[in-house]
C-alpha cells in the first residue's frame, strides 16, 4: 500500500494529537478579535464626531448608556488613550494567534520566511480593511448608534487601562510642552513677505495695507504712533469759561487735555459733551469740576495692549509719559485703529493731517515733525528701514539728527542707503522741512 501524502500526514498528525480543538478555538478567537478591533476602531470616530445636538439628546435620555457616554466624553484624553491601548492589544493578539495557526497548518509546507511574508500581507490587509476602513466609514455615518453599542466595552476598558492611560497622558503632555517651547516661530518679516507673495493680482493696495497693519499691530509701540507734545492741543487749568469755549470752537476736538502751569502736569481730560448742558453759563463758571481723570501710559507700551486697555476702561484717549513722568505725547483710539485701516477723517479733519507734498513717485517734501511711521506709509517704505540708525527718535527730523549727529544747515544733503534727504527749512532748534528722494 502506498505511503500517505505529506499533506494527509500533517492532517492525520493534527487530528490524532487533539490540536484540532486548539486550532478551532484559535480561529474563532481570531474572528472575535477582528470584530473587537472593528468595534474599537469605529468607536474612535463615533465618539469624537458626535454633534452638539446628539450630545443634548444623549443627556436627555434616561438610560444607563447615557451615563456611560457622558462619562467617557467628559475625559476625552483618557478615552482616546484607552481606545488606542485596547486596539493595540487586540491587534497584537490577532498577530500572535494568526502566527500560531499558520505555523501549525503550513509549517511543514512553507519555510519560515514564506510564512512571515504571507502572514504580513494577509493580516495587514484584513486589519486595515476589516478593522479600520469599514468600521470607521460605518461609524462616521452612524456615530450615535455606534457609540451606544460600544459604551459598555469602553466603560470597562476605561477602568482596566486607567493606570496605563494616565502614564501615556503624562508622557504626551511633557512632549507637547517641549514641542510648544521649541515650536517653529514665524517672524513678522516672514509674514509680511508671505503677504506680498500670496496676495493675488485682484488684491488692492488698500487691502494689502490692512493685512500688513494687522500683522505689524503687535510690534508697534505707543511712541511710534503717538502725536508728539509739540502737536498737542491742551488748555490751561486757569482759562476762564468764555476763553475755553473759544478755544474749543477753534480746535474741533471732542476731548482735550487740561494742564496746570506746564503741559508736563496734566490734571485731567475735558470731554466736550460734558460742557453741552452748560454752554450758556457765565464767565466765572467752574468748568474745571467737569474734568475726568487722565489715563497715562509709557512710551514703550505696545499699541495692541493699549487697544485692550481702551476697550476695558471705555476711554478713547491716553497721555503718553516719558521715563521721568513728563508728557511725551498723546494717543487716541483713532490713532491705534488707523495703524490697521489707514487714515480716518471726519468732518472736522483737514484734507490731511500730515503736511507733505509729492513731487513725483520717488520725491517728497515732508515736515520735519512727521512721524517715521507716517513717512514710511506715505512713501511706501518698510517701517523697519531705519531701525538701525534712528535711535530713540520717532520723527523724520529726529532721524536726520541721529544720522548727521548735529543740526544740519538749510540745503544740506544727508544720504542713508537709498535715501537722499535735503533740509529745505531749518531754524535754530529743529528741522522744519525735508525733501526726500528715494532710489528704488
């Protein structure tokens, strides 16, 4: 009689040894593990895609499942860690059982390398398709139903894997903090360059200016934006009522600082609306009693912080003081907003607050008191172009004094990089007018 074939010999060996029962249980176990993997993978999508309305419905439902779902969603990090831990345990178990079954059935037919390759291909495909894609697609379309079905399994796993989940959360928090500290930082210059590159042809210069204003908003100090003390309109505390009204009519401002003796001693701010009920009073009317407290800020304060202060305190004007407590300038809510949206003119403003003339696209005549910020805007120059040489000065005249180290004579030319400054008018104390030619 012929010898039995190798395959029959293997099967006979398995059957006679009783290992057939273990293989059957292993195959059933693999099937159950694939089903568990599908449930766990789908629950990740189901729980984290529940809408607000679905959660409200869950809160209103008087069921035990409701309590489990609400409890799990109340600890999202631990829930996610539990799902990932459970899924990995299941997948590892699938691989181990599949290796055992494959080796028992095909160990005498295939080599070890062939078994590994076959097992890798088959198990990977089944895990991805049956354990990830199919359940997640289904769970995404039936999130609440899927969440209810897996609430019990996850609630038990939530408690069982709590110590390991806690450890993973702590480690991830440490890594997250280190990544935040070492994270990639984008400078303001990078953002400005990105705006220039990304802006489409349809974007107007005004729109680009607003975007750049938003980007630069947090980098500007009060000193760069304020109106200098030379340009402040203020009223002496000893001014009589009629003279006060005459000055108010000439200025057209709605809020005016009031000083005692010198402008370095601001006593408060006079709101013109507070005077309206008293316009018919006599000359000896004590208008000083209507003063409101002044809001004082240092020159170095950033305008984004000042803007928040304006909003919180519900005021629109601040007095800027230097390091010695003297009045350095004045800044308003309008000045801050103009750094984003550009000049804001009302019915009381002149055609332009900045006295300048444009001779051609590259040549301008400015007053020496013009702030560097305004000069850069009107001339189309980067506001950081003079950071290296401007020192503490924030006006065009102050810039020239920093570059020249002395008060220049009328007609004298000062060159800095691609800028040629010619002093048009100078007195004994300051530069009054400057002609600027820019080589593009």
